[in-house]
C-alpha cells in the first residue's frame, strides 16, 4: 500500500515513515497542505494519514478538497483531544482519527482496518458513471448507452486508473507503472492502448470527450464528464 503522511512535525513524519516502511508500506511525506496536493496529483496514493494542524492549507480544508474529487481513505491525526474536532474531521470526509500522542501499532492497525473496508467496498460495488458511460469496476464491465463495450484487460485497467482520479494528469511512465506493473516504460505501448480505448468509448476519437491529452505531460480523464 502507498501511504502519504501529511504533518508539519518532521520528527513525527520521520519516525512514522520508518515504522510504516518496516511493515512493508511505501511512504510519501508532505509537510504542508500544498505539498500534499502535489504528491496526491503525481503519485498513486492509496491512503492518507493527515494531521489536523497544517500550514498553507489546514487538514480540514485539505480533507474536504480531496473528498470533492477522490475516494482515498483518510485517517486524521490531531493533537487536540476534542470531540468537536473529531466530529468535524469525520463530517469533512475522514474515515478514522487518532489523537496525538499515538501508539504506532494502533495506527498501523487502524490503517489496515480502514484499507480493508475500502477494499471490501470496492470489490462489492464500485461503479462510475460519466455521461453515457457506465463502468462497473468490480464486474470489470463497461456500457455505453446501455450497450456493452468489450475492452481488453489493459484497456480496462487504463480506464480505471484515469476515471478514479478525474482531472489528474498521468504521465505515460506512471500509467505504465500502474497498469503493467513495470518501471521501465514503453511509451508507445501506452499511446497505442489509449488510442484503442478512445476508438471504443469516444464518439469522435480525434476530438475526445473523456480521455484528454495534456501535451508534454500525459493523459487525464475530463472531470466535467462525471
């Protein structure tokens, strides 16, 4: 699992990062809200440990902003033993909370529990609708205007990666890493699969409505389509 720790206390981040990596997690770190957004938009973050008190963008605002476009598990950290903050964190979209000072083993247990709940939710029923497209991720099926669209496994995985993070620009290298699970990228392979996917889902592949190109950067799923 790829975890992002967002906390302005660097010693806490350092210690927690070490403990999580010892337990097999890949860990990214950010020390303010703006850095956190940069990491979220550039990396495949699967869970966020988010401090409440942050510079630039505070934890509550950041949590709310993430929830507007992404379905990533969030565990809120707070130094305040105040039920109002806990309630607000949950109302703004946090999945759980831990009060500082915390026991690292307890936090890891909560991380695993929250991620399992998300895994069960996704496996049971994860569906996305975008105008005339209906994607059932758990059943790996796609319908356009109620007609099933046959996709290859890689085409389906590419569409899932893009549609789960609408508006996020994925480089070809990042898409290749996510879908092919390899780090040495064959950019031509990504381009060919994107082209084939557009032929199947777009009314006009030369002027795509859903999967757009950011020249010099990569591909993204148009947020306005959802």
